C-alpha cells in the first residue's frame, strides 16, 4: 500500500466520521462545523483525483457560501445547544435497510464495471483540465446552453432578491 | 545558476532514494518539509511584523515607538511574545470550549494557507496549481469561518455582534474582489498565479499599469477582508469593545493578532504578484533566487500603504461600509470587467503600445466617470442637508401677502 493510498483512506475515514457526527451531535453549531469538516474532506478527495478546480469550487461554494449561511441562520435561532428531543424516529429501521440495500447495490454494480481496477492514466504535463472545461462551457457543441440557462436562472434570483429588498415606493 | 531551495530539495530526494524509500513516500516527506519550512519562515516574518507595525504607527502618530529593548527596539516583539505566553489563559464561562480553542488556529492557519500558492521566485512556489486565484477566494471564505467561530463560541454578546458584522462585511466585499481578480486572469489568460506573474514581463506590462482601477479595488476590498481600519467595524472599540476576540487572552489573542498582521503582509504579497509582477526585478532571469527579495520588498511596500491607510483614515459607519461596497465598488468592478474584456478582444491584433495605452485610458476614464458621479451624488446629498428647511413659523404656514404693514 502506498502512502497516497494511506492518506486517501485517512481522509475518507475522516470524511465519513465527520458526516456521521453531523447527524449525531445534539449541538446545532457543532453539527454545522462537522458538516464543514465533511465537505472539506470531499474537497481533499477531489485533490487526490487531480480535479483541482472541483476541489476549490467545493470549498468556495459549500464551505464559503452554504455553510456560512447555515451557521449564520443557526446563530440567529435560540437554544442551539440543548435540544432534548429524540434523535431517531420510529422509521429508523426502514431507513437503515434502504441505505444498506443501496450501498450493496452500488458495490455490486461497481464491481461488475470492467474499469474498476484500472489505474488512472498519467495525464501529460500540457493537459489543462481547467482550460478544457472553460472551452466546453462556451462551445456551441458543448455545454453553452445549460451554462447560459444557469446564468439566466441566477440572474433571475438576483433580480428577485433586489425586488424583495427594494420595498414599496 | 541553481536555485538553492530546489537544489536542497533535489539533494534530499536523492538522499532518501538512497535509503530505498518509495517515490510516493519521498514526495509526501518533501511536501511536509516544504510546508514546515514555509510556515516557520512566514511566522518568523510575522514576529518581525509586530516590530514594523509598532514602529510605523508610532511614526504616523509622531512618537518614537519601541526603542528600549535592543537596537531600535528590535527585541520588543520577543518581549511581547513572552508577555502573551505568561498571561493567564482564560476561557469564559459558558463558552463552547472546542470551538473557542479552534477559532484562533483557523484564523492563523488560513493566512498560512494563502502562502501555499504565492510564487516566491520563478522556481520556488508551494503549489503551482492552475486554479490559484480561485483558491485565494476559497481560503478567504474559510477565514470568515474562523471569525464566526470565535464570535459565537465566546458566549459574549459583543463578540457575537462583531461576528455578525464580519459576515456582513466579508461576504459582501468578496463580490467586487472576485470580479476584480478576474481582470489579471483575463489579461494573462491563466488562473495560475505563477503564470500571472510570468505574463507581466517588462515592467511596463505590470498589471498596475494595465488595470490600475482593478488594483485599487483589490487593495480596498482586501483591507475590508482583513478587517483593518477603515473597515475595522468587526472590532470597533468604541461600539463593541473588541469584537469577536474580546474574550481571548494570552497566546490565543496573540494568534489573532499575528494572523491579522500576517494577513496584511500576505495581501501585500498577493497584490504584488497580481499587479506588480511578483518576483520580477532586475537580474532575476540570471539569479532566480533574487525573486524572493523582490517579492518581499514589494510586499512590504504594499504593507506600508495598508498601514498608511489604517492610521490615517477614521473608521466608516456600517451603512456607509455596505453602501460603498454595493453601490460603488461592485458596479465599477462589473463595468471594469466588461470594458477590459471587450477592449482586450478589440485591441488583440493592434500593436502592443496601442493595447497598453487603450487599457490605461479606459481605466482612467472609468475612474474619472465614477468619481464624478459620486461627487455629484455627494453634492446633492449635502445640498439637501444644508438647504434651509421649512420651519413651523406663522409666516410659513399662513402666507402673508397683503399684511405687509405690520
């Protein structure tokens, strides 16, 4: 086992552990911080896959925007630390069965995939994934339509937010 | 000439290869050593920064500053550190102990993380990733997190208020900052910060000449991101005592303090890499190692400018802070990005001096137009405040046109 594999296993275990803590701790702010740890672990996994752009985008969007928003919302609520309610409801057995079944199904399907044991090809030094991604986003044969649609959607959200904040004149 | 740092790294690699370690392990060990060396070096610079900061602020305030301990007071920061180390380490009652202790670590670590992508010389860079500009933005958002954690975990209303202000400020100033960061990316056709530094080849091609307004906006938004005066609403002493770090004492406070100083220098390094050519300087092609000195000279220059602003400008009010960002900086940066992109495409085939002059003129035009718009707006506001208001006096309420005799 190489060092890279050990590091991968450590990060994967950390991510899974953090994800478990997100749903099991009682303190809401702690849960949000564990969520950030889990998302950061996923960013590191992207780095292992040499997908630098995805890793950084993961940090910018999920940690920088969404988690900060979650924490901000939690801080505005009361009694974040003491929530004496039950952590499980009655349908936890069903949820567990479905989760295990999905996991087993995933493993089964992936193990039959012929390329599962293939090692990743070494990319040439000139291979610039970021440039290819950028070109694909503006290429008419590529993803220009989804890209523009997403832009229009975000613009609409932006204008909507301004309209709400504008007040009545 | 061989670069000493790469030479040592190559020597260590060969040494460990002689011990029959696997290639992957050697890479990991070398990376860890590199991280340690870089962090220790940057933290040592931070100790020196304490002295620089105190000496410079003293000069701005017509004082001498530290001058008792050692020559020119150079040993003063060590005395400061000793004082911080032997101070009692308090944890307030009701504080969230884990988060409370984690916050100063995150605050300092995020600053150190920024140094991972700053190219120190043509061949010495922590990690030459092709998304370095986006990485800087990502790390900036994590540093917001450290401050929120500190504010929330302290169990103090002033700390929480400071944290709220921080979120409002950092999240909003990120918007023009990201837009403006796109301009060097656009001019150099790369998101890698090393490529940006390499693209500014003769000194007149530094992006401060091609995009001066972008440079100014980057500096302003960076100061807001650090939370230094005039944007230090997060620790406004007269309003919320000390803001998010009110409950911290001893070395934990020291970490916030060192983080802030170091962040200012890091902004200087980023600014000089993005707009001042980074490690570029005379003879750097022959002796690449000189790049480190050039980078630090430029960084300290920008650091001086940041201190200059900090100690000359009073703190701005919170609504002014938000208005300044959303109604002034953001529209300008969007206009600047559009104009730069269009001009870049239009002038692509024209001779270089036309391109250069066109970019500079467009920037000056945008700056003049926006400043005159702001001046006109300010004038109209001042006229509205300064003009005489209707007063509830009888002659104002009952117009007296016929009774002129009494």
